[in-house]
């Protein structure tokens, strides 16, 4: 499992846009996915980007906890 996310500003046709990237599982590997947030000039884009990153991090933490609990249960079963 690889956890990661971040913010990126990309220039498209002379304009700057904010994207949030994160990793997703794909065909047994991982791939970096970009989510469009909005124009750099839009005051709401910063808040939207922060919210998107916070949502990703929370999902990643929840998934890590779920995997840890599953692995702990397997380890305990193996010892019995």
C-alpha cells in the first residue's frame, strides 16, 4: 500500500489550474490520478483542494486501519 496525495498547478492553454493528485490501485499496481479542482484565480479552489486532500487522507487512514485489523486477526488465528 502506498499512500500519497498532493497539489499541482498545471498550465492549460495559457491558464493555470489546480489539480489534486493521489494514488489508486490499478491492475495489481498503483497509478497516480489527477482530480481537477478549479482555476488558480478562483478563491474557492484553495478550500476545495484542501477538502479533497483531507478526504483522500481520511480514506487512506481508514483503509490502513481496516488492513491492520484484518492482518492482526489472521496473525492471532495462525497462533492458535
